[in-house]
C-alpha cells in the first residue's frame, strides 16, 4: 500500500512534487543501499521466472535451426529498457524496509493489489512497446549491414564486426539507436514506477515527475543509467543468468535514487 495516509490526496498532487538536486555521490550511495537491501533478503529466485523464458526463447529458436546469435546483443541490451517494470515488486520491498515493515521477498507480489496498478500496467505496456520497437530497430540495422550476406556463425559475426568497416558501422549505428531508446526510458520511467508504488497517481503524472527529475539532474541520472546498462549487459552474457543478481540489486537502488530525488 502507498505510504500516504490519504492516497487520494497523494495522487492528486503527484505531478507537483518538488525535485531535489543531487550529487554523483548520491547516485553511488543509492547503488550501495540497493546492494544492502538485496543482501538483507535475497530475492534472486523471483527473477528466474523472468529470465528463464527469455533463455527458453533463444534455445527454442536455436533448436529449430534458426540463427539466434543476432538476437543476443539486442536482448541483452534490451533488459535495460524493461528493467524498471521487472523491478516493480522490489520498490515495494524497499518501501517496507524503510517503513520498518516486514520486507521479506514474498511481499513483492503484493504490488499487484496496489491502488495504482492500472497506472503501473499502462507504463508497463509502454515499456513493452518500446522493447519491441528496439528489437525491430536493431534487426533493421543488422539487416542493413549484413542482410545480403549474413555471417553463418557467431564467431564469423564477431570477426566481421570487429575487423571490417561494415562491422564497425553496425556497432556505431546499433549503439546510437539503442542509446536513444535508453534515454527515453530513463527519462520517462526511472522515477515513475517507484513513485506510483509509493504515492499512486496516474501514469502521465508519474512520467512528468520522472522527466523533471531527469532534466533537473541530467548528469547524475545519466551516470545512473550507464551503470544500470553496463551492469545488466555484463550480467546477461552468461545466458542471462547473472540478471538474477543484477536486477534485484539495481531495482532496490532505483527506489533509493527516487527517495533522494523526489520530495
């Protein structure tokens, strides 16, 4: 449940909340608190239910004779786009710990009964659309570079990517497109989901607060976004299993960043 003793009043003023100016030290302090929250009550097993389906899709395509390796990088990078939604239950756990309530992992699912679940679903649908658009865009960039003569194996793709002008062009354009998607998600949802869990409100109001937090602290928010993106990408390399640790830590850290940003 939201912290406010008057949820209706809290929701009516969501978009008017003041934003603090934070420092780079605050960003890393939030990351440290996220790690602390995770080790207090490890919740990695909750994310195996999210990770295994992604692995299963890749393996299913591979077993059917399809070429899955062009999907690996977009999928790994794409977890940074859907991370704010995947961590929704963790914001509730961090909120409970902050309030001195029972913060065991089983309470993560209580967010499904939250008064603002409709707004959360709307934002989640938006992220799903962004994720689908990213995969489509990444595939288009890949086809533009290797569509006529695609490498037959992952090793061949890596060799061509790092040893040819065509491959370096793929890296540059692919990452520029991905960076654009990442900035949109960071600016619109990084603070929106924790705010909805904490105070409720509409999806539009929560996005407006998140955008103001980003524009007030562009450097600090960008640093946080880069840390999240790099951590999730590295955690994705061993068949995504590292995400079971990275996602909950970063989810808790996002809650603490929200508390530092929003009055």
